């Protein structure tokens, strides 16, 4: 009995040790969690990211390099051999570039200020008030984005001609507002929906009017949404080409986007001046993006979730 008991105990101990070893092996081979990648997957991911970055950076870098090349080397695949500022000097001194810049700044300033104000007030009204036709108005703001720009050029041209707004900065401002305001108002509505209504009620208790509540309490909380609205409106007016060339004639009336086309036409192409002007045009957009970029993510995702 003693020997049998001893053997049984020994076998049981062996089984227990084997089970413990298997458990330890299973614990050592922990499956990868979400976000954890193997070496090959990480290598492939980083290779893809580097390739995408190279593809994205190549055009602007090549544009910058070409702007410093002599005109005879514009199509050369080599880097800059003789750095020259002749292209920039020619663009600024011998063309209407400064006049185009002034026209663009006037149009962009008017479009951005008026567009942000209209979009913010419209978005706040759609978010806070209930009135007849509110839902159809929201749908109209979305439907207007479905029409391509080429379809609207002719009716807008006829409208501007009947109002005497061709070759006038005010005509371009009104045209760009028809493009920017619907999308921006819809986006601002989604942002104002995330602002608690209790803030409005506290303003009413303190004696503020509805506009005073919007201006003094709600609007300061809408900085991310205002940043995105301002940036989108700025880019719409700064980089738009179709309306600028259709509604403005004469080199002295063109904006920067329309003026760039004068360097490349059916009679020839001045790629050195074209690239130099394009670099100068891109600088203000990069500066505005640098100031607005910290608010862009928060503003673009506003309204996606509700707390």
C-alpha cells in the first residue's frame, strides 16, 4: 500500500509539473494586442509612409528648385547649378504681380471676414433655434455642394453682368461667398451643437440678448470651428482659378490665381517665372495654415461625437 501510494503521488506530481510547464509556455506566448506589429509589418508600414511622403514632397520641392534655375535649365533634371534670382526679379518688377497681389488680398479679406460672420451666425441659428423651413435650409446647404463649379460659371456670369459686377472685386467676393458659406455654415452648426445649451441659458438669465449671448459667450468657445471656417474661406478665395479668369479680364484686374496663367499660354511658356510666382503665392497660404493648424483637427471633427 505504501509503495502504491508513493507511485501514485509521484505520477500525480509529474502530471502537475507537466501541466504547469504547458501553462507557463502558453503564458510566454502572449498574442500581440491591437497596435502591436511584427518586424516585417513595421518595416512595410514605415516603407509605405516614407514612399508616400516622398511622393507628396516631390512636386513642391521641384517647384522651388526650378524657380532658382536659369530659364534655359528649366527642364533640366539636375539640381541647381547656377542659383539665380532673376525669375523672382522679373516677376515682381516686370509684370503686374504686385497689382495681382493687391487684388487678391482685397478679395480674400472681404471673402474671409464676411464669410466667417455669415457662416457663424447661420450655424448658430440652425443649432439653437427652431423655425419654419429649418430642415429644408440644412438640406439646401448640403445640396449646393453637389454642383460642379463649371456648371455654375455661366449663370453666375450672367448674374454678375446684369448687376455690373464684372471686373469688380465685389463680384468675386460675392461669388466666393456662394461657394464657401454653405459648407462653412453646415460645419459651424455641427460645432455649435457640441456647445452646451446651458451657456445660452445663463446668458439669458444675466440679461443678454440672443445676439449678445452668441457674441460674448458662445463665439469665444468656437475658436476651432472659426479657424477651420476662416482657413477654408481663405483658401477658396486665394487659390480659385475658374471664376477669377471668367469674371475678370485685363491683366490689371486679375488676381494671383488668374495672373499665373499669363506665364503659360498657347503662344509659349515661361516656366521660370511661373514657378517663381507660384512659390510666392504659396507663402501666405503656408503662413495662414501655420497659425490655424492647431485648431484644424478639433474644428474638423466637431460634431462627429456627442458628449
